[in-house]
C-alpha cells in the first residue's frame, strides 16, 4: 500500500479528531470538506461508503449546524474523563479504564525505542485517537517499517470499539461522518496492509 495514502488520510482524520474545528490546524481541512470534490479523491473505502460519510460531513457544515460544531467537539473530546466515547486507548485496554494505563506505557516504550518524541499540544495520553492517526501519518512518512506494528499492536485493537461509541453518542452530523470515514479508512488500511486482527480484551 502506498505510504502516502496513510500520510494523507491519517493526517486529516487525526487533526479533525484531535483539534477543535476552529483551530488553525483544521482550517484548510474543513474548507476542503465543504466541497464535494474531495470525496472523489478519497483513496480509502468504496464509493458508497465514502459518499455516506461525505453527506454527513457536509450536512454538519451547513448553516445551523456549523455554529454548534465547536460545542460538539468540546462535548466529545474535551470534557475530561466524562466524555461519552473516551478517545484514549487505555480506557478500553486497561481493566480499570484509566488514563495513562499499561497500554499507554507500552506505547511510550515503543516510541522511545524508535526515537520518536510526540509533540502534544495538550497534556494528555499519547494514545488519543487523533494523535494515533497523526502518528500513523508521521510513521508512513519517516519510519514506514514501523507502521504495521503501530497499527496492529497499538491502534486497531481498540479503535473500532471507540468508533462504535462515537457514532452511537454523537448527535452532530459532522462528527458522525468523520467517525464513519475513519472506520472505513482504518478497514482499508488493514485490508491493504494485510494486517492480522489482534484479539485483545476490551474493558469499556
């Protein structure tokens, strides 16, 4: 699978899930998503699934919805441990649903072994879904040999469960669309890389 596909899609989806919609990191991405042309070039998933995601995303950027976009982001991603769909991996992989759990520490060790130092704008665990997607993009660009292990060991075991919860609890069409687009993109990565499905116990 061309690594540039992971670089492009991981960077966009990661930014949308990590930064607020009015953050400068998202200004260009959100402007592109306002236009239907982006879905024709999206490289992951089938046309029908991409179109479904695009309809929700564009609906969420229409007048009436776009004004509540920042509020939706805060409720979903920036309300502390009370968010309805916690975006941190250790909540799912740790028996006690804690932040900075054993799986986070394992990710830190892995990053340290590779000489990678993530730059987090906020003090929070490195296993935030948005950070993980942007990390996948970085690995695709800079350390492509590490990408499969990152996905198989540290992201895919819990990401689909998180996306299930995000789709279930999200009431804003923009983030419903982003969740669906993230799901089909991760499924595409897994299929194209022929990555095994790691069976891990989930506790949330």
